[in-house]
C-alpha cells in the first residue's frame, strides 16, 4: 500500500512527517551525487507538499529551479520515489524570501501565492553584483583587437581558426569546441583572440549575451557577493550568459572561489553554452587549480600559441608601424630599422610594439632619423634579444650567484637579508626577461615562491633600473653573461 491512504491522498502530508522523510531523501541525494553537487544544487531545497503522486519542493532562486529542472528532475524523482511510495512527479518552484513552510498555510492562500509573480531574491544585491561584473566589459574589451587586426602565422593559425569557429557559431547549433582553452607566454595574442571572439559574436548575433572577465575580476565579484551575504545572486549572473570568456585563468586562487567557478563552468558547458579560457600555461600545469577542474578543461580543445617566426614578426612590425605613422608622421622609420627590430626581438606582438616604441621615441627625442647602429644600441637590452628557448634558469642562478658571491642554496632559501634578496630579485627579473617561463614556474624554480612574489621582483627591479644607472648597467652586463653562458 502507498504511504498515502485513499482517505488522505488529497491532503498534504503533515509538516513534521514530510520534513523527516525529506531529510532521508536529502541523504540519498548526497550519497548518490556526492558532496559537491549536493552542496551546489540541493542543499537549499526544501520539501513543501506531498499530494497524491506529486511532491512539490522549493528553491530560493529561479536559476536553481531552471538548472534542476533541466538536469536533475528525473534523478530527483527517482531518488524521492524510493522514500515516497507511489511518487510519479516532482515539481520545483521558487519560494519567496522569508516565506514560511507551505504546510503552515491554507491551501487556497498557497494557490494564490503560486499564481502571483515571484519577486526577485535580494534584487538590490543582485543588481550590485551584476554591475560589478559588467563594469569589467568596458575596461577589458579592446575595440582594436579584432580578427581583422590579428596577424596570422604558423605559430597561431590553429588558435585563430578555433577562435573563428567559436565566434561564428550560430545560436542553437552544436558547439564544436567547448571549452576552448588557449595558452601561451605573455604577449602572443591570447587576449587579442578573446576580444576578437566577443566583438564578432556581438556584431553578428547581438542578442547573444557575452561576458568577458579576467580571473581576478571573477574572484573580486565572488568576494563582493560573500560580503553582501548573497552568493546566489552571484550565481544568477551566469544563468543567461551565452558566451563566457575568462582571461589570465592561472591567477584564479582560493578553494572556495575555484569551486564557485567550477560550478558556473559546469552549468554553462552542460547547458551547451560556450566557454573560452586563456592562460599562460596548459591545464596540466595549473598546479594551483583543483584536479577535477583541470580535467574538465583538458576535456575540451587545448591549443597553444608559439612565438612568431621571422616572417610573422615582420608583418606585426609593419602593421604596428603603419598604425603609428597614420597617427603621427614623425613616427616613420626606415625599412632597415624595421627589419632589425623583427630580427632582434623574438617575442610576441607586445614586445615587438614595445621595441618599436623605444626606437621611435629615441628618434623623436634626438630630432634626427635613427640609424641601424643607433637602433641596435637602443635595443641592446630589449626583452627577447636572447634565445628564449636556449637560456635556462639554472644558467641565471649560476651567473647571478657568482657575480654577487651568493650560493645557490641562499638564493632559493627564505632568507630576507638584503645581500640575498637583491640578487634573488635580479635573478627573477632575468628569468622573466630571458626565458619563456611563466611567473608561477619561475616562482617554483626560485624556492617554491608564489607568482605574485616574482611579479613584485620584476616590477621592483624595473623601477630601480630607471632611477639607478649603475644597477641598469649591472643588469645589462648580467644579461650578456647569461647569453654567453
């Protein structure tokens, strides 16, 4: 016989009994789906009413209701049927904030509530979070970084083709690459491609909602939601996103924040919405990211962008130079100097543009055309002049240690004496300038330090060199010694 007799079939189950049975259902859900899924989607679900063969449950937001109805209602019905004999259907509704249990209300009053429009939960907080996240759009998206301005070559043609496929996908069509993960050293075009995808989608399909964020902005958005005591409002902001683009993913820190991103990521990918991630290293090398998240990222298309070859560097220099001359005719320099820059700077577009700026600035300050010899002198310590693939961090440690008479053990130790700290920071600076290693990897090679420590060291040495000619000459000499090692 069913748990509800014929005499009580149309009468709501007593609140205390329903609550007890629902607790057992919740335990079954947790056991079958695991703690993470239970915490994300079911922990805030309450049983409201059991009538005949129908169980009504409630959740605090429309996002949760939509997600559960789309992905878990069959599983939920199956699990609940093991506790509520004869159950055939589970209905999910959105409850009003602060609402008492439905069992405590009369049936007609409940019907009136259900038929009335459901108000937004903490709408003011939700609006604050939405504004916080969307504020990044104006500062991150660069209108100049489009597919038309992206210089394609052997080093990036696969990444460019994949980004084009994602950007040109029609709403409702099957997603070929999801997620798309693009990785490379800094300055090789990852952010350019993310901007290009966003621009193309908004141009061709303006009704599709695109959100581009840095990992840092995602973290601050989540922290803001915690401070407002409404993380559900934060989750809701991703419900309607069709294309999510995350830049600098390697900087995503904190277990709770990574779990929150994982939930948002899974929600979008499982509902066939596009996610594109850019980072300095491939997923397998994201040591600070949870293994399950790395596995999900590796399940999509992972593409790397390599350093451009000489022909591609020539094109980049020519395009950048033409744009500068268009804005200021005094920026024109000879083709021989442009060729020198393309040959001397072996990094990406950002480094090539920096070298071009340096040469043009020298020409304008001296008010005379720059010669090949002068250009060579200006670029003598430019980033990328060394063979980034040849120089090793071990070479840098040896040269710096020998020059400052500091042992390798001290350079890698936690010692904070100035006689050790300064050489260590210079070593990190050289590692960033002369190798293709990422900040996290440099930190690991310098005694297991955090990427932020490396970034601080690079910025500090950069600033000190501008004010201290002696230090600038000393670093230039160390660069030559490392190149000759």
